[in-house]
């Protein structure tokens, strides 16, 4: 009996050590959680702070990956609003200080003397979530507005041109979009090794018919209209997939979608920066990526530098 009790105590002790270790070393047990939204599809739940794989993540009261912010911009502040998906958000693999928004804010603070107007403070807000596309970002703007930002920057990637309509199907059902914290870090860790299955209803979402590229281009046009109404400057930029860099380059259907986007920007007089030629001219462009689509800290730095150059010359 005593032997069994000792074995039980040892097992409990090991599980406790494992639980604490998974929480402290990897951040398991405290993932970011999501909330469903009828129009936007889903949002990162507001007011969250966690550390995942050693990377600090802060979500403010407006579901931004930013520190708390007032809805009204102080008159002495230069405020820039970034809209995007996981590339702008950075995900669990990017520390808060290495996101595009954080790096851009640091650059602007260092070069504030070059701005056409003097500001006491610089804020770069990060409104984004994994797998958002232009229709999600439009719905976010329609809900929350531009926060009186003098400049709004929409960052998309090639895949976003084919993004589906906003949906809340994954929230609470897909392990990458939890709606509540797991009871134990051990349970979350084990779930990561199980075969991944998305909710069956996502098949219908992915099978959306019609002119999907056209739907997303129209969302971009409406985003521009909202930003114009707020008297802010608008910049659209697109990052390529890693396989688009070099030869053979973008696939035929991607080239057609890119041409349609370029036509829209010309017709609507949208300032547009395509990062495909920029990345193509960068030595060892693969170092700009952490996988086939997401940027590395070096890639984030490159994007933030280009945005900073534009902000330094635009008038507010």
C-alpha cells in the first residue's frame, strides 16, 4: 500500500512539474482566445496578455495587437493604423517588439525630426488576426473606425486576393481559434500532437462561389472610401508568397489577380506598393521569411522601413 502511495505521489509530482514547465517555458495553458463576430467573423478577444514560446503578446481593448489606446487621437500624436492578417499580427512566433507595427513605431520615433510636422508621440496600431482578408478588415473598420489615425495602411498578401467571406465557424471549434482557456497546459500540449481536423462546415466556406477576387477588390475600394471620409492617408501594400520570388514566379491565376489589383489602384488612385520586386531585388530573399508566407523579423524590418519612407514624405 505504501509503495502504491509513493508511486502515486511521484506521478502527481511529475505531472505538476510538467504542467508548470509547459506553462513557464512554452506558454501552454494560456493561448490567445477568440470571440465570434457576426460581421467581422472573429476577433482576438480583448484585453489579453500572454507569452507563447518566449514571445510576448499583448491584445488591447479593441482586439488589436497593441498596448491600450484611446479611441480619440491626442492632438500632439502621429497615429498610424495597420490593418492585416497573420503577417501584420505576427502570431505566437513573433515577439510584440518584432511585429511590423512595433518596428515601424520605433523607426518613426527615431526619425521623427524628418517628419513634415512635429509630434510629441508616435503610435502605430495593429488591427489584425490570423487568416483575415479584405472583407474582414473592412468589417473591422466599419465597426471601430480609424481611431483618428492620420494614415491607414492595409497590408495584404497574394493569398488574400482569394480570401473567403468572414465566418465565425472556427471559433471554439478549431484548435487554432479557441474561445476559452484549456483546463491544463498538458491538455493543450497533447492536442498539438493530435491529427489536425478543421470544422466540417469550413468546407462550405472554402467553396464560396462567384468572383472571389472581385469581392475582395470591392472590399479594398470600400476601405479606401471609409479612409477618405476620415480625412486620412491610405496606403495599400502586398507581400508575395515565397514561391513567387525568382523563377518561375507567380502562377497564372495569381498574375491575373495581381493585374486586377493594379488596375483597381490606378482607377481609384490608391497608393500601392508591391513587395514582389522589392523582395526580388533583396540578396537572399528567403531570409525574409519564416515559412512560405509569414515574414521573419528581418522581413518585418524590411516592410517597416518601406512604410516609414512613405510616412516621412506624406503630409498630414
